[in-house]
C-alpha cells in the first residue's frame, strides 16, 4: 500500500500503474465543424509516481497508436493512415512529464513532452485527483481525471479534411 500523501487532497506517495480495465484514454474532435467524433485508445501502459513534493513526482504513458477506436472501422483505418497518426511509421504515442504544479486542493497541472508522429511538443494537462479506495483484492486504487487540448498541426496532422484543429484529450483512470 502506498504511503500517506505529503499534502491533503493529493494521492498517497508511491507509483500508481494505469489499470487498462479501469482507464479510458480518449479524444474528441470536431468534424465538419458541426459534429463531434469521439475515439479511444485500447492499448497503452503508463504510471504516475507521487513523490514527497510535486517536483519529485512524474508521469509517463505509451500508447499503441494503431489501437485507436472510434467505433467506425473505415474512420479508424483513415486515422491510422499517413493523413493522421501514420502508425506504419510511428507506432507509439508517448508522454513524459517534465514538471508538476499544485493548482488547488486536489488539482495539479502536469507539463510534459508529448510525442506523436515522431514529433515532440510540450503540453500542459489539468489533473484532478478523484480519491483513493481499497479494492476487493486487498489493494488500493487511486482515481485521476486528466484533460487538455491539443492542436493537431503541432504534430504535422494537417487540417485538410475539415476537422477542427483542436482536439480535447481526456483520460480517466483508477
């Protein structure tokens, strides 16, 4: 079981691995400026390490880019193509934090490097710590909600198909 948190309203110290059965990594993008297309990634791994201070904390994530799932196979194949994720050449999307700031009683801002299509750009993510709870098997689970907005052109994903240029990223996990 992880140690107690150094500050109230924050997760206990320790390393928390993403549980794929209770984690959703998804995105929402506008198509033709009138509809929202939602998708999720089915294959990923990652961890959040809570240190004694925010500066000693970190997060990392690796996503199998080909695991994109919008519920429409034809669209998913297009998203896997060179027009979007180009999974043949860039099979993984990765994130590694570079800084953590406490922004509220149970909120953080995590800054890090996001790599998509082999291009690394800094991003800022808003994190809400949802709490901890024992599970039925004697372990402890922590919940976080993470969100942020990305601009596709920053990763050479062109806006030539009438998709809105910003994508809302959302991750819920416990």
